[in-house]
C-alpha cells in the first residue's frame, strides 16, 4: 500500500504540469462516453415520458381493439361492469372536395366523452365537441394542417367522406392518444362516431378498427387502480371471453411495437457510440505510446534511483487512468446535457412525451465503458515502460529497447478485454446482436493489423524507386517504429464504418423508392363492397384501359392459437414475430396467387370442399416453428377459425403486389361478409397526371372505396426513413470524428521520431521541399492502400447486414458513394499528415543533435 500511495503521489505530481500530450486521449474518451450516455439518456427520456403519460396516450387503463365489428352485448356488459367504457373507431378513407380533389385521410371517430384522459388542442381554440357538433344540419370535423394544405381548405369549407358532407371547423394541433393510434399514411381527421355512421362506410366486413377503452373504477378508498388490478381485469377478460379475438393493451404496454423499435434503435445507436469509443481506444493507445516516449527519460531516472519496473508501470498506469477519469467526467457532463439540448431544440417537434432528466444508470454505464476502454488500450503500451533501462538516458535513439510487453501485462490486457466484452454483453438488450458486433470488431481489428503488416511487407519488397523522395516515403512505411499500423487502424476503422452506413442507407432508400415498371401496382383500392365489385371492375376498364387489374377478397384476422399455444407462449424468430402482433390481412383463393412460388405441399383443388386449409408464407412459418399439417387458429369477424397448413409459399414481397401471409381454401369463408382489395398497374412510362386524375374519378364514383397511390405511400415511408437516417448519421458522425482524432493522435505520437528524421536529413542536405514531397508520397500511398481496404470491408459488411440481417433482396453496390468516401479519406489523411509535420520541417538541427 505504501508503494501504491507513493506511485499515486508521483502520478498526481506529474499531472500538475498539465495535460499536454493528452488532448487526443481526452477527446477520444469524452467523445465515446458522451455518445453512449447521450443515446441512453434520450431513450430513457422517451420511454419514461411514455410510461408517465401512458394512461393519457392509451385513453384509459385498458384497451380492447376489434377489427370489422363492434362489441356484442356480452362483451359490452362485461366491460361496463368494471369501469367507464369509451369507444373510438379508426379507418382509412378518401376525403373529397365537392369539385373533385381527393386525399387519403386517417379517420378517428370519437364519442361525446372523448378524450376521457388528457386534452385535444385545436385552433381556433374551442372545446373539441363544439367543433364536431352539427351546425345548420352539417356535422363538423377537425384535421391536421397537412389536409388543409393538400385540399386547400379554409375554416368553414366542406368536404365529402363516404356519403356524408362535413364542415371544416378547426386545425388539429394535438391529440392525447396519437401514439396509440400508430403511424398513418394520411392526415388525421377527427369527427364524431354518430357522424361516421351517417357516411355509409360502416358495412359488414369493412376495415373499421373499433378501439374500446376501459377506465377502471377506483377502489373503495377512492384510490386509482394499480397494475395488479389492470392485469387481473385482462386475465378475467381472456377467461370469460376467450373467442372475442380482441387485441388487448394496457397502460404499461401502450405501444409494444414502439417500445420494441425504440429498444432496437437505442441498441443500434449505443453500439455506434461504443464503436466511437473503441475507435477512440486506438487513439488512447497512440496517446499512451506517445506519453511513454515523452516520459522515457523520467522513467529511466526513476529506475536509476532504485524504482522497479513494476513500480514504473504502476505509476504510469495511475497517471493515465487519472487522465481517463477526467475524460470520462467530461463525457458524462456532455452526455447528460444532450437530452436537455434535444428538448430545447426539437421538443416542439417530438410527437411524444419527452421529459429530460439525469439518469444515474446511463451515467454509470458510460463511465464503466470509458474506463474499461481506457484500461484495455493503455495496458499494452504501458507494459513496455517496465523494460525501459537506465541506458535510455544516454543512447536510446541509437539502440531502441524491446517493444513487446511482458507476459504479466499481456495477461492483464486479456482480463481487461474480456471484462469489456462481458460488460457489453451483460448490458445489451440484444445479446445476439452484441455478440455479432464484438466478433465483427475483433475481426476488423485483426484484419486491419494484417493489412498494415501486408502494406509494410510490400513496401519492404518493392523495387527501389528512382526518385529519392519516393524511396524515402516507401522506406518510412516499413521501417521500425513506422506509423503504418496506427494510420491503417484509425483510417481503416473510420472509412469502413462510413462506407457501411452509406451503403446501408442507400440500399434501404433504394428498396423503398424503387418500383418495377409494369409489375409494381400504381394503385391499391380497398374496401370495395362485394355488391359493387363487378361495377368497379367495369369502371376501371373504362377509365384505365391500359392498366392491368387484379382483385381478391380480403378480411382481417388475428392469430389466437398455433398448435394450441397462445401467441405469447411462442418463441418466434425476429423475422416472423410481426405475424403475431395485431391483426393481419387474410384472403382465400382457388389457385396459387401471382407472385408466389410453392415450396412445400400441394395446392388444393379448385372445387375443394373438405376441412379448412391454409397456405402460409414459408419464412413466417419457419420463424414460428410451423410445418405442413400444423394447425393455426385465427379470429375473424369475432369467430375463432382453425385450419391445417396445406402448403408453404415463397412470396416476392418486393413487387408490392397483392399477397398475404395466410391464404385459405375458398370454402373456409363461404357466405362470410367481406370486402375486396384491387390493384391497378400501369405499364412503364405511365403519365403521373393521368394517375392523379384516376384517383379523383374513383373517389367520386365510389365514395366508400379507399384509394392509395403507391408512390404517395412510398414517399411517406421514405420520409420516416429519412428522419431515422438523420439520427443514425449524427451518431455515426461521432465515430467518424473519433477516427479523425485517432489519425491526428497517431501522427502526433510519431512527432518525436519524425523530428529527428527531419533534422538528420536536413543536416545531410535535404531541402524542405524534398521532405514535404516525401511526406506527401508516404501518406498518399498509405491513404490509398487503406482506402481500398476500407471500401471493400465496408461494402462487405453492408452486404451482410442488408441481405442477412435486414433480409433485403437485390443488394446494390453504390460505388459512387463508396469511392467518394475513399477520396475524402485520402484527402483527410494527406492533409493531416502535412499539417502534423509542417512544424517539424522548420525545426533547427542544433538542439536535437546535442541530445543524440
């Protein structure tokens, strides 16, 4: 302990002289810690805000959602016995101006008691029910500003919805339960349930979602119900009405999909932040190597007065970790402030409850990561300090000592590295993803080291160049103590990450925006009444004779059993879990649907009349552990319907044509009410103006039919993707900044050696122009070689993520983006190399020659 105290005192005394030489070290640690803490804190601000406002967002304590139908008498009585019931209807329809302009809207029809929790804000300010009430025989509606922009609406204007006429009363500014309603493809329109019934849109089989919100009665003491009471009510509902087929959500599970997406997105951004920290670790190693180099005389002096190698190592380690603590503290401060900055800059734009706070768990996580990375990347260069000999005071520039640390320090490094990996896995929400990340990071580090050795070996074996400057540059690449490993590591990591994210973003955007002319539908038409199907076909043939028409029956159903197991009892694979979430579109067909390929089993005969059969999409079946002959049960129109899996299909979802996960044999739904789904596909080179005109014509002729232009839907998805991409690019920018810092640190770490080189060469007659040219050649060669590797490694990583993880077919090699990134990396490398050596070229020889 006395030795430890003395080492600590010496470390603190040495730090009194300032943190010169540790700037890159501090920046790398602080940057990574700030990214990790900031991402975690923003995520917690969102999730905690959601939890605090869950009752307001859900509109009650529990919601029971049904598709196609309203509550029957038994279900209504069960719910009303337990609390206050409020029913909201949601559907997607076309809103039309009398002169024919139409737009897709998301209708929310509300009862007089809406909202039971929270407040709906409209402008001009008035009570919502006043805005929705009938005036002069016309019911009112409120809508988001986007609808007024699309239809050029002013307060008092009228629109047509179905068979009804409505008056625009106010702009909808906010609704308390917007998140629970999910993401829509059109502006929100709120009107009364009574007014919706007058539109003629509520028909048997119509795609209307009835959301029944239950606010439980307080206990006898007047206290609000707790989570135990909510869970008890849900259990009673499932037991008393097992065949209801409703989707149940509670205030603790307002938006399962949002929670899952937030968790995944946070995990991804945390890994990007951790990448910044790990990339910064290379800068830490360079900075510590430079520290040992600067302190060589001091450490040799300590050993000359009796200090052991272990004591020298301990003193150096304590000093470095104290600096790491300072970097961690800076990172924690910046990271903790990020949620407040987000709230100040974007609080009004975030459609979620966002209340920033300081989160001790996120701070502790960031601090732990920062200290572990600092320790892991410091041990190897500090281990070399053990063997600095006293002779270094006199002749180290002539005979450098060993550069490989002793076994004890390698053992310490191994333990610290396993500790870092274990921490990443322990704190991860998705351990599989984290394990893949760790394996990929380790493989990249090893590969970059091999690339550096390969570059040095090629330089060593290269034939002698004619020019002295080029010959000197090639020699600098492979000589002892060359900067090649450090430059390749820092530049390769940053460039590989940049190329990976660029290609992933480009492929996702390409997947969303790319359509197959002549194959991808131009329009989807939903809610076509069976009685109007023939007339609708004739209308389209008359108004769009060049378009290919397809029409199939469509219903919605919810999976309630798979081989007798409830959905929550099934461990589904990631790519198939969505099938069990909410209700799914289903259909029936006599023959194999277009865009499908039979991969197992046989299709049923056209005149099949036996027990119900179902065809299932092959990837979904595999993800749910299903095979031929297994039984699935769906709730359709309030009835549980079971069927055996007769065959499996491979579906080409990319074509965006009509297809379903579940396709039943026709006899399954004989006589059941349903609507039809149709598509119209224009040949290549279609006229956009003609498509818009068809939208108006269909809306006027068939008011109940919902028309979705595929291009508009893709644009809406692309907008959401672009918003996510901004966050990803921001987090990735931190990692790229860390790479630049590391590169600068690598150049700074070799400054002492480069200074001596320049002095000797100038003494021998070299001019500044010749030295500058040699440096330009050296960093140009290093940057070009590393850029080639970075482009290839990043492209390969992007291909794996896009095709294997995201399961997007048709990976596109966006060479222009990758080559642009490589050129930028090359310019940065040469620029930093020149900037870092410019002062060196101006040093006077005399002061350095005296020390040799």
